[in-house]
C-alpha cells in the first residue's frame, strides 16, 4: 500500500471570526496543542490558511492517529479535527490518498466528496476535483453509494499552498476560544458537581482558571482535597486549569458559627470565601471570580443571598451555570468526566457547622452588622497566606512572581 504522511487538520470557527488580532488566537491555540500533545508522535504543528496542521511521525498507525485526534477534540478552540494524509497536488495521487482514507473509515454505506481550493494555482477547480476523485472512489468502492445529504462519510480534499490534504474521519470538537486568550479567573472549586463544570466553561471561553478549594480541615478530614485534585487532573488533560489553592478553612468557620446568628452562618462563610478568593486573585493578577452557583438551587443561591455575598468583593463574580438546572449540570459533568469523582462522599467546608434553617433572603444591613464582629481583614490575609498552591499542566498559565 502506498505510504502517505499522516496529518490532522485542526479547524476552528470562532477564532476565524476575529479581526486583525486573529493571529494571536491562532498562536495561542498552536502553543496549547504543542504542549498538550507531548505523549503523541507529533513532528510539528504549522499554521496554514485558516487551519492548524498537525504532522505525525512516519509510520504512525491509524489507531495512534485516531487517539491523537480524540485528544485534540477536547481542547478549547478546536471546532473540528480531521485525521488524514498529506500528498502531492496531483489529482491521481489525491485519488489514491482518498481511497486509503475512505477505506479506514469503514464501516459505512454512503459517502460524498467535498473538495476545495484555497489560495492555490492548482488548475482544477473544486467542482471538477469532486467529480474526478468521486469517480476514483466509485471504482474502488463499487458496493458503496454516493449520497449528497445525510451521508455516512464525507471525504475532504483541500488544496492549500501547493499541497493537498485528504481525510475521511472528521469529528466535531468543543469549539470556544483557546485557554489563555481571555486572561485569568479565580474559581471557587469544591469537590461537588457544579463548580468543575463552571470552571471548564470559563476555560472554554479562553480564560485560565485558577481554583480555590476551601477545605474543612482541621475540623474535618482532608478527603475533599483528594477529590479536588482528581477533578483538577481531569481538567488538566485539555489544559483547562493552571493551579489550585487549598485553603484550610475549618477553624474560621467554627469561629463564625460560635458567635453569629445561626441563620446567617452560610452567608458569612461565603463572604469570607469570596474575600479570600479576591485576595488570591489580586496576587495572581486575575480579573474575576467564578462560582458554580445556579439560581435558586440551594439556600445560598437566592437573589438576596447572592447580592449579600457579592457585596463582600469588588471584582466581578461570574456564574456560568446561573440559568442551568441540576440535570443539565449533571449531564455536562458526565461529558466532562468529573461526575463520578464529584459523586463520592467527602466531608468539606460546605457541610461543616451548617444551621438547621439558613436564611434564604438575607438583609444586607444585618449581614454587615453580623460580620463586623469578626477581624475579617486579618483573617483574609492569614487565610491567603496559608493557601497551599498545587500546579497543573496548563500551557497558558504563568505563576505570579514570588512576593518579597
């Protein structure tokens, strides 16, 4: 069988809508892919007209090429990945490459050819390429049927910059923007179902997420910290988290629970968390806080209580799940791969010193008055200083300079 170099064409959509700064987004996606595909036989990644082109090492098997393609699909910014071959810009050669690509797409019953020229002097136009390569494929696969709509497989043929790229396996990616193109955000990250999904959604919008996990330690075990680490490793696979700070929060919750009105405990816990997260965001140079809150899902997520917690900080608080219901969030967690981890029981600060009847419509004046009894500024500094950083493989993340 004739040998062609295996390639993966990485298509993007939203990046292509950018104006003069489009190249910045392309370079960011290229750097992310170069770092994240280190386990695969990638020779190099080039930018070509409206695409990124991943060259695989000679002798790479179909199985490994498909595995590399699957890894690319989960990287934010990738709209589609197509696994195929590079070949000479010659219609006969392109036909032979198309036969191999289509054979590797078995099983299928129907197919069509979609060819295009892109800034090339190749004399054969797209319509003629479709006909010529279609004839070759019909001869090679007489038992298969050409179908222009609803076909099982589309054989793509692209003539770009003096070279042809031919593929049959083309799979949709997650889209969005490359991580690192929208700045840093600090995400309040628990071991529950919601906050990992919120973190991932911000990564898909180009942000570099930095997690802050408030552990119930030393009042509870550190079990939740291990679950958060597992969650971070899932996000790490596609470069969607740069660092997680673990904050031992239990003693401060205990202090609050002993002195404040029981109904306001949750609000005061969350205000302190927000303040600590904001301080860590300041040290990291992050532009916003992120939570996994969904409107009305629990007592702390009513409009009045959201207002009461927002009041504690100056940074914007982003809530990507605010209009999602629990079933939608569970489905997203299952697709992300964090649901099973988040379903494990672990004591954490969210269940520590909880009142029987938490306030659902907190009055801001009453909250501020209750909070005034505590040395909040002193606590924020102490908690931020005690935060334990854990770093993960995120090509776009740069840690802050060490404080003097």
